[in-house]
C-alpha cells in the first residue's frame, strides 16, 4: 500500500483512538480531529470511579450482553475481545485485575495513566492530533476522495483525506463532545440513522411529594427488580439503585433500561416489580407479617420481624392504600412485588450512553457506508447499545479496530483498481 495515504479519524474517544492505532501501525498518515480541547474526555470521566475496561466472563455470556445486536457486535469481539484488550493494556505498561464482580480494571483503577501511555504511543507512530476542530460535514472538492469541513479557532478549514473514520459518539454527555450533531449530515448523505435514545439511564415516575422530600438520594439496598415487557422479554436481577426526586436511577435500573425505555415508547409506561426482601420466600414474608404484634405499631413490627424501615417502608406506603397496609396478604405481596410505574426515561444528555445511530443496513461488514465508499463509522454512533460493566468500552474499541481494518482493505482494493 502507498504509505502516503491519509486517513482522517474524527472523534478522539476510545473507538477513534483504536482506529488511529491500527491505521498508524500500518504506516498510514493518520490525523485525529476532535471538537474538544483534548481527547478521551468521556473515557477519563468514565474512569473517575475506577476505569472498568472490560469483563472477564465467558465469551458466550459476554456476547449475549449486546441483546438484539449480538449478531453485529460478536464479529468485532473476535478481532478485539476482552482478553485481547487486557493484553493491549499490558503492552502499554498497564496491568489489569479482575474484581469480585468479574469486571476488569487497571491495577491503579485510573484511566489517566492508560490514556497518557496510549497517546504517547500514537504520537510515536506519527499520529497528528487536531484539537478544537469541530466537523461540519463535507466540502466540495474534485481533487480528494473526501474533503472535510472543520470549524477551528482560526476559522473554517477544509482537509482532504483518502478515507475517513467517523467515531463521533452518540448523544449523551454533550458537554464532553457527544452531542449527535452529525445525524443530519449523514442522513443528508443517504446514510440511514436510527433516532438516538437514552441508554443506561434513569426514569421518571410519580413519587408523592412526601416520599421524594424524605427519600430522594437514598439507596434501595439488597433488593431485586423484575420486569416482563409486552413482547415477553423478561429481566430479573438483584442489586441496588437510588430514589431520585423524580424517579429512580442506578446500576440495577441501568441494567434493565433498554427494555424499560422501549416498553415506555411502545405502551406509554412500564411497570416493574420491586422485591424488598429477595432472600426471603413469599411464605416466610407472609408468616412474619401475620405474626402477632401485640401493642407494637405496624412500622415497629415490620422493622423487628423483617428489617423493613426507612425507604423500604416508605415505598410500601407509596404503593399501598392505608387499608391495604393493614391487610397482611396485600402487605406481604407488596413486600415481594411492589409495582413501580415508570412514565419516561430521563433526558439523553443525562444518560451514561445512548442507543440508536447509524443503522447496520447502511454499512457493510467492514463498517463502511454503502452511500459513501471510503467513509467508515465506529463506536457509539452505531445503532447498538450495551449495559455498563466494560461491555460498552470493549465493543466501542473493537469497532474502531474493525473500521480501521476496513479502511486498509478499502485502500488496498482502490490501489488495485489503478
């Protein structure tokens, strides 16, 4: 391949940087453009509480986390899966370990040292970085395969490239650069884009003023939720989440968020059930509730017999009438399956990630756009989603590697035609 070929990578997140790494390792001239003052901003934020790089579970289970998009994502993981990602980090001098949950973290838990080592290697491979360059779409040029418009601190500029990798992120965290501004430009180019939607998000529901004023910000610990959507898809898991002033959020809710979001879109609301005591059977709970309480109040009785107080007692008062609270059968049933009716996902800009994006039908298996040969898409701007736990990051980086190898294949083919 002609080593003077130039590739523009637009977006300096994990997918774009991985594409730049694969391309620069093959001797191409790679230019990375990003609208922000520095690259990897969402990557650094994600690592603030400990960078969850990937997950150690078996490959089949790992692939299942991508739900309806497993068929599209699994081939990416064959090129850069969890173990390969750990090996890659090790090669950068970053040791990783498996936490008790099976999640994989750097030894020091931090994202910044990994990003620094990565950028050092990219620069040593002569990758050129252009910060504060916001992509504005295409410029007309007969002399280049792709001519790109950028807004820069010194005014609008046009840059030419033999191939382009777009890794612009989805629609969450716009202050870090993922603002979805690219959607109309790709649609105008004939590239089909599914509407962006929040993923790994919280939800709104109608707490009473009394409940939200007392319990907003408090966690539901050692609980389980269950939900079955109108298509018969079921989610059930133990964990914890947090009450907010307007609803609920947190890891257990994020894990179910794609089903809940889609159900609300289809049906107008989604009702999950909350098990306040997942380690006790319905029979044990009913027996405890029916145990004679003598002169004790109901709240004292629930606390002493079942350990239910605080926010757990509060949610029972939210879901049961006064009469139902004093009916042992109804009370025991609510302790095991309190219904929580969700009415809307939180706005996309609050979400950890987003769903929707460039539809796979608009791309070939190399992630090249059929409507614009030589344009490749990678990362969260594609129409897939995943739960937190290292799945998003692994697949985003893997897609960057796939897109980069697609560029190499495309340029080889183009060279062979001349």
